[in-house]
């Protein structure tokens, strides 16, 4: 199952601020000034081409190249009025126009150009010219360019290079007003008032994370009445770090703090501070904090701060690295707060484990607030927020939907509600029904259906594969209930078995984890038992099994040989194996293999002992393609869980 990706901040957007009455104020638009500079560049190129064309017209337009014999014939005929030479080149003017040799009808010329062959007699040519009274002029063989040509060749390219540099510099300014953008006249960031539509984000728009709101209420109270804190000698934390998985509402929380306090809100992504030229990011940071101080009390929000705030372990480019200089500037600005300026820095990150220690020490981001996915009650509250503008049918059961979405974040729940509304519009309905939510949940959790026609043998193999997953999930004690089985291709999978817990789980026992491994290996074991071979359809299952087994042995102390220690880093942190000795890694690999092999043998023996139930599930899937929870348990002859029976 592939989780939907939550909406992220678009780095193409410029500074965004909110919280000051007076209506929205658009941020500087970087691409507009860049477009104006591009127009200037095009104008300069056109002017340069016009000068070049004019110069070529002055120097040579209307002059026809002819053979030397043609020139001598015109000279013998007395038609040459004047000539001048430069080396072997001879140019001249005729007394009357002559026809162009080999030209078309009506092609004539008055000015000509030719070249004297090396074997021509200079004395004879000079005698003929003087006898015909032809005016003669001569130029040096090498002659320097004139003033106009010098300006055209050297000055204009320099002007064009300067124009290109200005264009690139303004584009690199990114519309933030800092760095080169400020030098070139870009306006600094300004706070705006309400959001588009005249609405302010408050804690009423945030749900499911009440404990986080309690942490941030202190910030709101300080921004509303800083004098009460100063009278008692209390100082508000200079920085608040919101740490949590993507889609949990960190940016929304920061905006809600500004909305509750009614203060200006300066928002930027950390990636906007990173540029190719060293020093640009630090300049933008200085300008951002300077603007925030002017309208204090205010909030400065920096999203994805791990982009520039990663630990400085010496692997970068040292003190001249752009990211490090930007980070140092942020730390310097926060150290410069006196505690009474009323500027609070709120930052968000998905990777608090990689942040530099200087960021999280006391006096900087000394208050770390964990933003985690909501529980069942929180999910219900979030669904109510995202459906309050929807006309819901009477059969919509939001508590039931919340119970069937464990682990979903606020962004994923918002996407679920939107998908349900889209399906209602697609079916031409006046209200969003429970069926719309069920279909939307299947699309989000299982993927969209694919119109794929499989061969009958492939359908049969897929049916047994999914039946193996489902049957083992039903038979394993403490396993998550099986919600749906389908052999309809969805997403990248040919079939899907969906199992979700009845309640949110926060800690996992070894028995539960081994049950998950057994269930994940059920598809491969079923193919082995029925067909005697295995296929590539178990690739995703094996990835899941390997991840669980590795964590059991290397992180959670569930192996006697490895011991009660954390020998491996968490997923997504440092590379695998850097925190353990080579011999320890060998033991970890052996223990992982032992656990997986034991679980596979148990899965295989269980399916052999319940072959009749496996066949019944597979035949029902081949007939109906999809089995819901009650039908699946009925066909398998397994008593449903208490939660399933209540449904």
C-alpha cells in the first residue's frame, strides 16, 4: 500500500505573511522582474543586430564581386570612373551601370570589387589606368578599425554581459528581497493581513493534537501580553521546533498560532535560503529578521529547517559552505534576541534527529514539540473539520470512518474527504454518502483500480496468494482483522489483502510482530503449497518482512544472541551497519534469517493443515473477485473478531 503524499510547501512561492489587519498584501513577484530584465536583454540584442546590419550596409552593401577579366574589359571600354586598392583587392565605380555577369535579367551593378591575380602585369595595368584618366586611391595593406567599429565590437558585448549578469542576479534573488535581490532594488518581505477570503487560521481549524495546542498556548499568551511575562521576569523561548512526520499539520499549527495571537506571520521554506553564491542565504536571513523586528510582536516560521540545519560533522565544504553560513546567521539572529522584542521563531522538520546540536540547545530552539498522527478521537475531529462545508448524507458515520483509518495523518484525512466529494460529483449526487467514503478509502489504502485482464492461470495464482495472506491473518492470535480481500488489480499490485487494527497501537509485542511476518509470508507460502513454485509477486511482502525482522533484532532487543541493545540505526538515518561492529552485523543477519525461516515454515505448515479453508477462499475470490470482512470470515469458517462481529 502506498500512502498518499501530503501537500508540501512550494519553493516557488515567495515570502508569505499573515496576521496584520488591513487585507492581503502580495509578496514581491520574482519572475515578473526577471521577465522585465529578459525583455531588456532582448532589446539590447535587437539593437546590437541593428548596429551590425547598419555597419554592413555602410561598408559593403551594393558592391558586386566580379572576375578580374570583367574589370579589365570595363577598363578597356573606358567605363571605369575610379578605383582604389588595398593589397590585391581592387574596388571601384563605373561611369554607367553594367550587367552582372551570369546574372538574371535586369541585374546590373555600378560598384564592383575584384582581386588582382599574382601573375598580372602591374605596369601594364597602371599604364592603362592612367591612359583612361581613372581616379586612383590606395589604402595601407593593414588598417586599424575606426571609432565606430571599435565601439560596436568591444563596448556592446560588454554591455550585453553586464545585462546577462543583472538578469541572472535578479533571478537568483528569488523574489525574497534578500541577498542580490535586495542589492538590485527588490523590496523586502512585508507582512500581510488576513488570508485570501478574509479568514484567519486559528486553533479552531486544527484538531486531533490537543496536547500540542496546549504547548503552543504559552506562545500565544506571550505574544498577546508580553508585559505580564516581563513583570515576573519570565522569558518566552526564542524558538519552538515542531517535529513530526509529514502531513501532521506543523505548518497549519504555526499559522494558527499567529492567527490566535493576531500578529504578523513571516513564512519561508529553508530551501529558499540556499543559493549557488555563498552569502546570499545569510543576507536573506538578516533581512527577514530585520523585517520581523519592525512589526514585533511577530512570528517567523521556517519550514523544513533540516535543509540548512543538518549536523555540521565536517563532511561539508567547511566555513565557506553556503548552508553552514546560512545556519550560522540564523543562530546569530536568535542569539541577538533580547527576550523583549516579541519575535518568536517557529520551525518545522521531519528529521529532528539530523539537526545540529547548536540549534536545539537552550536559548535557541529550546522547546521541541512533537506533532504525531492523531488518535481515533483526533481523526474524527479532523474529519468533522474537513467535511463541515460538505453536504453529508444521513448515513455518513464519521466515527466509523475514523476507526477504519488508524495511522492516517491530517493531510491524508483531508485527502480522503476530498476524494469522497469528488466521487459524489462524479456520480451526480447531491450529497456525499457513506459509500463515497468507503470507495475513497479503498482508493487511498489499496490504490486505484486498473483495467487489467489477467490470464485465468494468473488469476488463480493471485487468488491463492491473497487467500494465503488472509487466512493466516485470521488464524494468527492477536493479528489485525482482515478487512477486505480482492484480486482486482489496484495500483502496482495484482491483488490486495487489507488488514487494520481495531484500535490504535503504540507498542508491539514480539508475538504480534512474528504474526505480521507470518501473515506477510502467507502469499509466498500459499503459492509454494498449491503450485510448488513461488513468483515475483512476493517482492513487496519480502521487503516488509525484512524491515520488521531487522528492527526486531537490531533495534528492539528481541534476539537473545544480539542482546538487549540497539545495534542498528532507525530507518532513514545513518547507513546500515555504521553503528555496529562487523561481527555484530553477522549475528544480526543470522538472527534475521532464523526468524524469517521459522515464520515461513510456520506459515507453510498452517496452510497445509487448513488447505480446505484456503481453497474455499480462493474459489470465492475467483467467483466474486472481492470479499468484504464478514464474507471473508464466513467463507473461511473462522469466527470473526469481536469488532468485526459488531459490524
